[in-house]
């Protein structure tokens, strides 16, 4: 059973979360894969088998050895053996999303300017993106919006992790991108209207709609799909643990990396809100004052010592400029007047 009491505030800090759990969250139960019948599991796997397998290079990209090596030459070689991938990557790198002052002319050049994590996550997006064929222009635009949210979230995750002084950012940023994979796969199982309404409603309502209409949710769908694609179980477990922050108080997670999971969750929620146009400028991100039900348990995680300065970092000028660029890339009307 889920804990019904709010997480305690960090020592010497005023509580930032509501005194009582939002009713919508208190009445919600997140379904796990073990909660669905064997018949439903078989039906889900059969449905997901209709999704095309991604580039074979994706498994190399997601291997623990590749993530840990951080070798730019190895990444460059992997991308260059897929010419269409390299072309799409360079087109994206030179778009307004990154706001670079001069053109990037090669994959090694892109890695030098953007870093290994950003280029790897872009490659991951394009490899996975090809597996999902939208039947209508509206669904194509919806898929693109979800992927944009994932890219914004992964970049924000890297920027904040660096501010926090964390050395390992590759795994965190990659699992942040992968947390959106299940969302896209679940959209292929829902009616177009339900998929659109779910995505635009935020994580809690989105999950409620998925469970009501399908009897499962994007966390389950994403986990099964990643297994079918041969991704490491450790990555799948990390993605699921991140998504469970929606319903899990900080004191119930005994993992030593719970601060890292919380940063991934925070970045994903902000990324989704930016992509949906709910955030118009960096100062709109005020997590300490958020009353969103999906942020309720996050308040407890932000009291962890490792995340003590997260609000300060979010307000830093350089982070603000990066967030403004992300906002204008998906919502040009919100671009600064000087841009």
C-alpha cells in the first residue's frame, strides 16, 4: 500500500509541499507489470511486436560498456556507419534548438561542441523515432512533441547535474530520454483523441487515462518494449524507478542513487511542460511552490542533501539562458525580444 502521509521537510527548512496529499494522488494506484494478467502481458507483447525494431546500433549505443566508456571516437564511428542518422543529427544540431553561432559541419565537430551525452541522446531519439510510424499528421506532430520534451529534459538533466558537481551524467540523461519511450509506444495503443488528451494533461492524469482505457500504463509498456529491443535490464529498472517517484515518498526508496532518480524525474516534468507551452520563461519553473499532484512526492526528494542547491541552480543566469533557448525552440512566440 502507498504511504498516505506527506514526506517530512528537510531539516531547518520550512515544508514546501502541501500539508495533505492531493486527493487525486491519494486515490490513485500505479499499476505495475506484476499486476496485469498473463493474458494481458501476452497481448501487450504481441501489440509491441508490430513496432519495428530500431537500428541495430541502438543496442550498441545503450550497452553498459558504451555508456561507461565516454569515448567520442567510438560514438562518432557508430553514427557515421549510419549515413541517414548522421545527416539528421547534423540538421538538428544546426537548428534553433541549440542556438549555435556557427555551423557544425561534422559528427566529431558536434561531439566537441555539444558533448557526448547530447549527441548520444540525439542519436538515440532518431534511432527510436524511426520505429514509430504515425498514421496522421496530427499523430506525427504529437510524437515529435513528446520527443522534443525528452530532448529538453535530457539536456536540462545534464546541465543541472554538472551544476551539482556530479561526474556521471551520461546514464542519467539517457534514462531521462528513455522515460518518454513508453509514452510514445502507449500512444500507438490509444485512440488519437485519448493519446492527445493524456499527453496534454500531465503525468498523473496521463497515467490515469492509460490505466482506465488500457488496463496498463506507459511505464509497463516502456519496460516491455525496451526488453523486446534488447536493452540492458539495469537501464529498464532505472527508468521504472524514476517514473515511480510519482507515487513513492522519498523515505520508501532505499537506493543510494535516489537523488539522481529525482533529478531525472524533475527534468522530465519540466521538459514536458516546456514542450506543451506551459512554461514561458525560466522563472515560471518554481518547483518549491508547485501544487501539481505529480510534484507532491518530488518535494521530499528535493530535501535530500545532494539536491539542496537545486533551486539556486535553476535560477542561475546560464541555466536561465539555456532554458530560454529550449522554450523558444518549441514555442517561437516565447523567444526573447533580443533573440
